[in-house]
């Protein structure tokens, strides 16, 4: 949707930076085949505006009293910052937190020694649905590649499917860990329950500290110069006038 309206088809901006929330919501309601907006909102479990608030890579802004939104653009590689984010899953309620997995990120469940690989695509969904998709894809893989897999290989994959399904009931606390070399992955909500570890310093271009640090030095030089200027002015005043 965003690429269709705001890019030239090759990922370059066409100058349209913000989309109106109400109009896009109405358009999606029609294109997805809902009879009316109440039915559309019932499917979303809320308004389209509320739905956008749950998406980590969406930014909203009001202009002239009307809400608009845009999609955060990918960071250039020079602005990447390798990041590790960990969320402890203590109850089924934690599974409905939204996780945005960037095209470069992997997700690990260390208690299962299971990993979602980086596939070059954006994935935004609840943690529950991320796992549900993995369960489905693994099951389909075994079914479609049945003749090409050994019984031992198939059994190991299906054991993983069973374990993932069991973790959806959260029988014991477990951990959802996002490893992202770009630092673009995110959670909604992003709160104190998400432990963030930066694995490298912030990119140089993103640090204004160098410019800010120079200001006190300039101020000190100016302060040091003031007494000398004052002494020179005083000396000039004490000189006798030329006859």
C-alpha cells in the first residue's frame, strides 16, 4: 500500500510523505470486501487509526486536526547499530505484543534452540502469530518435501513443531530474543519489559555530542579573553591625550 502510493515502484520517494488515515482506512475497507466500516473495525478489533498505533514502523501526525501516517524508511547502512532485544514471556498475554522483525534480523528462542532466520523481508505481527506461522511453514515443508527427507529428519522437525505449539500455552517462562545488525526491529509496546542491549556505539553521524562539546570550550576561551580585553581598554584610558 505504502509503496503503491508513496514510491515510484523502485523504492524511491515520489514526494508523497504522509497519507490520510481516514481515507486510507475507507479504501482498505472496500478493497478487502467488507460491507461497511463497522464490520472492518470489528475485524481489526478497533479503528484503523488504533490499528496503526500497534505497528512499530508507523508514525502518525496530526495536520490541521486530521490524522496522517507514514512508514518509517529503512536506515542506510551507515546508520545501522547492532542491537539485541530480549522479552521474557511469562504469560499468554505477553504473546500478543507486536514484534517488528526487520529484513536483517533473526529471532531466537534459546530455551528451544530455535531460530527464525533473516529472509530479507519485513515481518510485523504478534509474537503468537510469528510462532503460528513458523509452525505452519514447518508442517508444510515436511508435507511437501516428504519423499526427500529421512524419517529421522522429519521426526526432528515435527518435534520442533510440537514444542513450538506447546510454548504458545506458556507452560514455563521463556525468552523471545531479537538479534538485529541494523537496529531497526522494534516492539509495540516498547516498555521496561523489553531489555535492549546495544552491541556497538551509536553511528558517528547520529551523535551531536561533538558539536555540543565544542560549545563549552568556546565559552571558556571567550571567558579567558575577557580580562585581557578589559586590561587593554583600561590602559588606553590611562594614556595621556596627544597634544
